[in-house]
C-alpha cells in the first residue's frame, strides 16, 4: 500500500509521464526521484520512503 502511495506521490509532482510523452526512461526516473525527495524532504522517514520508491521502481 505504501509503495502505491509513493508512486502516486511522485506523479503528483512530476506528472504522469507515459511513453507517448517523448521523455526518456532516465529523465522520467530523475524527475520522479526528485519529486519523491521533495514531497518527503521534511519528514523523518524520508530515507525509508525513498528506499521504498526505489524498490517499487526496480520492480
């Protein structure tokens, strides 16, 4: 459940980037990683959430 919410948190900031948007996978991941980092920047659990997001993206 937390992974799904984290995925949506990144898209809330970075947008829902699809293959049709012409954005490379690397750029998409960079934007989403930055978004997750910003959303949780002032939370004590920031590192945990970022790790969960990374795990989600790694499938």
